[in-house]
C-alpha cells in the first residue's frame, strides 16, 4: 500500500510539473503583454496607476479612448499589431 501511495504522489507531481511547464511555454509564446511583478502582500488591485488602471490585470491608459484598455484586446478589436509601439501609436500615448 505504501509503495502504491508513493507512486500515485510521484505521478501527481510529475503531472503538475508537466502542466506548469506547458503553461510557462504557452505564456512565452504570447504576443506583447505587460509583465507585472506583484508583491504578494498587496491587496488585489492595489497597483492602480494615476488613471486608476490596474496593471496586474493587464490594463494601460489609452489617451485616445480615455479609458483603461488591455493592449492585446484593443489591438485585436481595432486591427493593429499587438506591440507596445502600436498600442502607444494608436492611443497617442507619449513613449
């Protein structure tokens, strides 16, 4: 019984590592997105900027739309390239 339990636990850890590796590889393949490192002791949404955009949720201020936008969603909806430069050009943000 003990050997079976160890085998089950080990296979679960291997599966967890495989899933974790898969998600890390998938994230690396994504186009431009803001990368934010959050302090684990901060409350969710505590990283708002002067426009009240929550960077950890992927939002950045867009002067043109006068609201917080997720760059990759705006790029898809408006048909421009999903890059920081294209977002800033579309939004008329100073770089």
